[in-house]
């Protein structure tokens, strides 16, 4: 999950504390594979090279999904896609390292 989305959930929870269930997970509701991260990061930075690892092999990630049904009932969902989150993070990196 993109850090900005998590911050949004925490701030909204603080505002709506009386309406929250006793416990609630906050998450995306789906996983991304390691290959997804490679692919999107390459697209974001404009890398046109060739991956040296075998993308046909298992992606090396067990599912880590948490139940988000209470989050959905509360009416909150993450808004930032993997692509947008990596693009924002990369832009921030470029701004910080170009000084």
C-alpha cells in the first residue's frame, strides 16, 4: 500500500473513531507479485533493459492478504495504484537527489 493512502486511512480513522469497529485491517484487498514490482519500476524509470532473472519462475511471494471487509463497510479504500505510487516515489527521489 502506498504510504499516502495509509496516512489517509489513519487520519480518517482518527476523525471517525466512534464509527470504527473494534478491530479493522487496512489494505489493498489484493497482492502484487515480485514481477509486478519489477515491471512497473522499469516502466516508471524508463528502463528498457533486459531482466537477468527468469520471469517465468514462481514470483517468490506467498499471499499476505488481510481481510478488508470491515474497511469496505467503513467505506474506505486505497486510491493509489502501484504505478502511481512508484511514479510519485521516484519523482520524490529525483527531486531530493538533484539538489
